[in-house]
C-alpha cells in the first residue's frame, strides 16, 4: 500500500535535519582538496554499500552485520585518494581525546577506540598544489573538520567536494533531506566526483530533475531528459580515471545493522538516478547509511525499511544535483560550472 505523499524537506534541507547529526568540513583551496565529517551526537548504527570498481575505504568490513562493532563514532568522506584515508586519523584523535569510542577493555589507562569508517575520492590531478612530500594535509584537515561540526555547512566547492569534478562540470558537496507525513526523517550528503554526467546531453537539465522540490537546484523541470544509448553528454573522457562519488544517508528511525545495510543498498539507486553512467570500473562509489535511533521502529519493520530506502534514494539524487548546482570555481582558477551553462 502506497503512503500518501505529504513529505517535505526539513528546515535546513540538509542531512543535519536528522536529529543527532552534525557535519564539519575543512578544505585547502590552494591544494583543491578537503574533508567532510558526519558526526553523530552519540554512537550510531552504520552500514555501507560499495558499488564502484575502484573503492578506497577504511573500516568498511567492520560494518558487516555479523561483526562485533554495531555502531560508529563518525563517518569521514575525503579527497586525496589513498592519502585522504588519513583524515580519519585526525578524527580518531579528536574523538579519543574526548573519551568517545568503543571501549573493549574499559580499564584505567586504556584509551577507547573510535570507530570511523571512511571513503575517499580521487582529486590528485586537478591542478592544485599536491607537493606535500611526507606531510599530506589530511590528518590536519580531519581534525579541523570534526572540530567545526555544526548543524549548518556549505554546499558546492567545500569539504570533500572541494577538488571534485562531476563529469566535465565542477563537482562538490551536496545535501538534502525529507520528512514524511508521519515524521520519519531521511537525509543525504554526497561528494560528487563522478565519471558520468549529472545533466542530460545537450542542455542543463539535471538527471535528478523528477525528484526536485521547490526549485532547489534551478527548477528547470524534466524537459529534455533523453539520451541515445551511448550519448553520455558531459561525462569525462574514456581514459579519465579521476573519479568516485561517496555519500552518506541517514535516518532518525532505529535500525539494526542489517536494516541499515538494506537502506544503503537502496540508496545507491539515487546515484543511478542522478549520474550517468555510474559504478564504472574506475569509479569508487560508496554509500554509508546511519541511524541515530531517535525514533522507534514501527511495527511494520520491513515496510518501514523499504520506505526509508526509497526516500534515501530520492534524497540522495537531489543531493547530487544540489552539489553541482552550488559548485563554484576555485579561487583564481577556471573550472566549468553548471551555472555557466547556456540555457
């Protein structure tokens, strides 16, 4: 039975409309890279789903439902490819210093172990200063990002999306939220550095246009959503492997690890609705799903999980378009942006 649709975005239209979540970001414009941290107020159930052919992750296996740890202390999305995984080191240090983490020993003098899954995107070849030698900036960026966590944050050329390119257009960080008629809330945050295009060939229309609410990414409507089988419009070229879209969806409904995994799987469809092509051999696409457990699971658990997953997919598609809609060039640099396209 379909639910009547009276859903609306939350007050901020950001993932932080989910009670119990904050987001922090840090970037270095001269290096064209940055970090985004999703920080729950309390340890949160989390799962992830990996669809890209070239992923870079940390602690992904720890999230499997059969494993010991059922909750995380933060989720990190970072630029920097393999170097960017060190951003989670800075977040771990910040959390550990505040006694936040998994306490296996619970004995005096034994530090807790913050559980921080992370995923990275490739922005090393975007023309920024990457001559960092033995001191990549990502641990420091992770520290700065988590320390700045708040309920509002910038979209576009910021955080993990600072150095991103969405096909041949400037990519970035996007976010969106939805609150259903019964109060269930779902949010999404994404760093879009895709190989595929977020717009249909020959125009400015976002592939995510059917899911847009209140003109949140231009209000152009769905006219022009058509493409020949191998007409990928503003996708990157065949030999360009500088890709990966990484995301996190969230809900306030209490989920088990297995239910969160199903939500992450369903949410991946949001990337397919907003980016064409997606999940290629040289993409590293990863979606995390977080539950802050502020709302009890209704009796119809399986149906509720299906609803949350469907809402997450649509909300993630909107977040992808918002990332590119809000993107701006790097200072003193040229980068093709959606806002510069001709109508």
